[in-house]
């Protein structure tokens, strides 16, 4: 692999890959934590309020943050499944899978099937990661709308 005009060895590539994975993990977990914190904050800020139609945006923000959390959890489920599948793919490709063995035809067929599943999982990881962030931000927008309405009504 070429990076900046220099050939990069496998060890450097693995290190960059590990750093990228760690960064992605932290990002997903940060949004998970922020969603839960936003839900908790909203509940504590509204525990003395009675229900009214002006709180519809607030309810929508809570729904969005709940969905953000759920999408983040789904992202992690697909991510973990993909890691496991990658390990199994390595076993298949190196002839270490007892059901496939060293038969080149079986290795090829298993590899193709596993690659299809890995690509599907990768698409799901990207989809759920994107939806996680979108729902988090949409929840924040609904919360701000609710807050502005409340400020207007108090003035």
C-alpha cells in the first residue's frame, strides 16, 4: 500500500486500521452516551411540568434520542457480528474451518457467501451509524424548538 508516496508495510497498515476502529468505536459510544444523557436531562428538567400541547416537540426529541440509542445499539450488533465473521473468513481461507477443510471449491464457495454477508453487514453498520447521528441531531433540534416555545410563553 502506498501512503504519501511510500510503501506501507502490513504492520503500519494494521496500526492505522486499529486506530481507525478505536476512533469509530469511541464516536458511536459517545453518541450512545449523549443520547441517554439527553433523555435523562430532559426528564429531570420537566418533572414538575404538566402535560400540554406545547410539549409535543419535547416528546419528539425524546423519541428521536431513543431511536438514536437503538440505532447505535444495532450498529454495534452488526459491527460485532462482522468482526466474528472476519475471523471465521480467515479460518475458511486458511483451511482451518473443519466443515470446509482444504477443498479449494468449498473454500471459494464459503468465501463468496461470507463476503456477501460481510458486505451486507457493512452496509447495515453504515446505515445504523448514519441514522444514529441523524436522530440525535433531530432530537436536539426538537428540544431547542420546545425550549424556544417555552421561553416565548413565559414572556
